[in-house]
C-alpha cells in the first residue's frame, strides 16, 4: 500500500502544473532515506560497494521501478564520489539529481556543481544498461567531465565513454556501447543521421511501421554483412547547458552534407563578380533591408545598376533574375557576416564561430550559397556547395528520447518554451550557500570609444587593488581591440577566444588569481568554474565586466554568474554604448543610426539606464523565438508529408 502511494506521489511530482516548490518538498522527503543508506555504505570496502551496486543493477533489470531504487542509488554515488573524486554531493545537489529523474529542467547557480549532480540520474538510469547520453556544448567540456566523473562510475561497475570530433566509427561504437556516454549534442545528432544513412544503404527503403529503418537499428545487432549501428535506441538524455543546446542551437537544423552536383562555372564566377560589385550599391537607394529578418532586396535603381555593370565573359548566359539574387546575397553577406566575429579564416578556409559558445564550429557550413558568398568576399577560392544527405532538428532529435532532462544556470527565462516544446517543467534548485554577488550600477556611454576607455580605467583600478577581473566581449575582434587598449595602458592580461582554444584550461585556471585580468569571449561564459586564488576573496573576489549586451539576456546572466560562486564574494557591472550592435539587431539600421548620432553629440557617460537596451534585447529574443517556432512547424509538416509518401523524413530531402 505504501509503495502504491509513493508511486502516485512520485508521478504527481512530474506534472508540469504542480508548482516547483511542491515538487521540491516531495523530493526533499527522500533525503533522510538517502542519508540512511549512505551510513550503511560508509564502512564497506570498495569491493563491497561495487557488489552492492551490482545487486542494485540486477534489481533494476529485473523490473523494480527506478523511483524505489533512487535513494539507494544516490547514496552509492554519494559515497563513491567521496572516495574517488573527493566530493560529497550536498543536499541541494541531491534535490537536483532527483528532479532530473522526472523529465525536468533544473536551474542551478554557477559553481553549485552541476557536473557532479549529473552523475546521480546518469547512474540510476545507467543501471538498466540501455545507454545514457550526457549532451553538452563542446568537446572540451565533454572530455573534461567524462574524465573527471569517470572514477565514480567505474567504482560502481558502470562503463563510461566519450564522443569527440574526429573519432572513427569503431571508436564511436565502443563509446556508445558504454553504460554512460558523454559528448556534444551535435555529435550525437550527426551519428544518428549517419546510422540512418548506413541503415538505408543496407536495408533499402524506409518502413512506415517504425521510427527506425530496420530491426538492426532497433536492436543494435549486426546486419548480414557484419555492420552494427553506432548508437543504440534512444533511452535517457541529460542535456548540460540546456538553454544553449535546446533553445539557442535549435535555430539551425543538424544537416549531414553530401556532395552536390557539379557546380556551374558561371555561377562560381558570379559569386566573385557579385562580391566585387556589392560595395557599389547604396542602402535605401539601390537596396532595402527588412528590419525583422534583415533580408536584402534590390530596388528598381539597384536592378538597373546590375544591368549597367561590366560583366566578364565567364558569367556565361546567366539570367538577370539570377544575377539579382547573387548581388542581393553578396550585399547581405557584406552587411552581416564579419571576419573575426562570425567566422575566421584558417588555412585558406572559412571556419564558423559559434555565436553562443564563442568556439570554432569545425565542419559546419552556411547553406543557400551564403558560405560561397563569404568565401568570395574574403578573396578565397569559391568551393563547390554541398547538398543535404540527411537532416533533423534539435527539437526532434531530443524528443526521440523517452527520458529527457536538462540543467543550466539560466532556465527561468525560457521556462515556457521548455514546457511547450519538450514537455519539461523548470525547477529552480536553491543554492547551497547564499549568493552574495554584488551588481554594480550599469554605465551607458554615447560612443564605444568612451566605453572602452572607461572599461580600461575600471580594470586598472581594480587590478591594482588586487582583485581578479574578467571582461566578457561578444567577438574575437572586440577581444583583440580591448587587448590592444590594455597593452597600451600597461595592464598585463590574458586573452581567451576561439583562436586560443588550446590554452583555455590554463587561462581559466589562472583567471581567479589576485590581480589577474582576463579578456574572454563567450568561451568563458558556460561550463567554466573560476576559482579564487589565495587572497582574492579578501580583496572582494572576482569582478566581471560585461563590455556588451548579448541578443539573449540568458547569456548575460551566464557571464555574470562567473563571479560569486558557492558563496564567494564577487561583483558584476554592465557597460553599454549607444552605437552598440544590439540596438541595430533590435531596432534596425535606421533607428540604431539615430541613437548613434545622438551618442556622438554626447560621447561621455549619459546617465541612461539599460531600459533601451533591454527593449532591443527582448525584440531580438522574440525574433529568434519566431525563427525556432517556424523551423519546428516547417520540419514537422515536411516530415508528415514525407511519411505519407512512404519516404524517410530524415533522409529523403525535397529538391
């Protein structure tokens, strides 16, 4: 009878309409049981602890409900973590782990130990041996977390693997065969598409009767030729930095490229020609921009100019409508795709920079001719475009998992979207220690030059007082610009951006030392734990300067969260200028130009609040939300059509 009541209460804790505090109150009732089990495990040897874990695994695979095993499982992880990595999960971390077992997105403050929290649900679901995936934002964090937490799983008899970019199919297959697999969301998604493609090649057309092409994909057994899918059927996915993966990255589908038909030499030449001609077209006269989607369309005067421009014989017989489209694309790229901000050039190739993580996105290419237009703008050889062999949206990929959960430091701002798309309510886990971070008044300047000068002065005074300082910027070029200003002012500092990724661990490890100054892009905004060095706390802790506001407030909160971890002292200040890029993104070029002109009249400190910038930020967030919603709607309609026609919605791409 008691077990039946517990089952009902446990199910009620999953309901999205139940307030978070009620669910937390129910999960808190499990804490004494976990403590009781922990006292029983404490005197056991490592061998006895492993034997207890194997016994728990047997019970789980025999059909005993996981919610009954949770207190015992969490106690085992707690004791194993204490012995192997020297950390014992706090009660609030146990609450977070319990929440993650109930299809929930948890919000935990920076420094509260989300990496350790993840081991609790991963171990519990890993007992079933069906494969658990922890998806994070980059290879560095996946490798770090797998190596760091691996001894816990190994002591308890579970295997752990990690997926990294560049691994062979055999290495990936071994990693996916483990009980727990760490990797990035993109690698997991691309491996699903690769399996799907290979399965199609082995078994023929897609079957309407299931979500997978054949029985080998569903069971993980080898086919007639000995081929085995890399991944097993989806079971449990835990998404680290859930708002970044499930929301920010969801604006772009995962696309597996295929060689496209031989490109028309005339079209390749037109990319070069239009890139050279784009600078001759004037806004509002030759072309117009839609402030909502920033698209470019030629006016009648612009089309007339296209007809008048000299054209080489290499353009062949391209029609005028095609030339108009090439010029519009070239103008759009010239306006909105900037070197060392949206991309870098490495070894003669364009490499994208992920705007949310600040890292290089190797292997990714822009679609619809944008990548070729950027190559032409930068004076590089224009390479042949690629087709689409397979595609899936981030939303559809993670919705395939019957058990899904996530964790991040900034979930509340996107709570409605998490619930609507993924069916995951958001629960805020209280901090282990009160947050004492101070938020200093924001400073708004008329011009960027005045803003950068004020930032340098604030850094000078704080570093001289022995406080560590972290300055967050949006792009590589801004980080290099600020670095030059600091050097001219005689302020020693370190710079962290995508071109210095190999030095990341060393730079972050030193960022909390007294008097240290670090300039960083968004690489220092997620998954990094800056620990204070000796004497830094007594001087006021880490001071974080946000040199610019981002398109999403969540990213600003992530940067601010680098300071004041685990009850440490710290402070944060936001800087802004009336010619910042955010105003153009939110209001369009015309209104942004008016604000910039007003700022040039009064370049110094304006006394304005951040209200104007918050409004621009909200507009940018709404635009991104509409893009995600439209993408999801289009993909689902396309998938329904493909299924009705007997086609695979992930592989059969409409032409």
